């Protein structure tokens, strides 16, 4: 278990498949599969609150901790640009997402709630997109830095398809002084999309 979660012996409940759930189970319109713009709308914020609430209920019933993960998987330059977000707007969006998580944390009747700043891959999660480690570090640094400055407990890089891009996020997190978790996209044969074995 990672050190930032060590103090909880029971474990943590977290969510899964935010965008997929909103789109396919609730019919929420998500242009470019991005959920972070919902925080700019009253109705969108309510939809996100409705998404996270059952996970908090499960954690409370189980006597477990709650790991709240920001809706920022698409809040990076390449994914934000088609939605009209430049770098300052993305930084504001990432900060807004952490503030939203703090609101949910304050409402949760759970003793141990942590906040995770979610980072998504630059490209398609299921396609190995070549990227040098230093390029990936530079690309993801602004988002990671925004999360660190907002005081997240951890940065979580999700659905990454190459070790190079993942290492770039790790370096950005180390520079920002925040713990980091990496979750890779894994094919049915147990390898990353570029063929690298998960081990």
C-alpha cells in the first residue's frame, strides 16, 4: 500500500468509470468525453455530485476511507483545446475540480477522505503514442503543479499506454512535491498497448 494511504487499515472506496457512467448510464452530454466542464454549470455540478454520492455512502457503510478523484481526466492541453480551453483556463478548471472535491469531502460523514488529482494521457488511452520522458514531463507539469498547489493528497495518472509518458508524470509530481500513482491501460494479454509487459 502506498504511504499516503498507510494510516487506513480498512482501505478506501473510490469511483470507477466517471465519463462512461455519465454518458451511457445517465445520458449526460460530454463533448470530447470530458467531464471537467460540467463544473462550470449548476446542472453539471449537480450531476457530478450525484455520481460521487453513492461511493461515499458505500464507504460510510463499510467503515472505509474515501478517495475522491477529480473529474479532470481530459483537462490537459490536447484534450482541452477543442473545448476552447487554453492553458490558463485549464489551470483554473483543475483548481476548480479540487475545490469541488473539498466540498464533497466536507459533506462526507467519513473520518478519512483523501483527494486525488486525476491526470489522463495526452492521446488515446488504447493507442501507444510515442513520447519522450522529458516531453511528457513538460506536457503534464502544469496540471500536476495546479493539483499540488491546491493541496491534493496524491496525483493519479490513469489509463496510460506507455512507460515513458507515465515516467514523465512521475517526474512532474516529484518536482511538485506530491505523491503519485500510475494506472496503465492493459490489453487482454497483460501488456501495455505498445507491447510492454505490465511487470
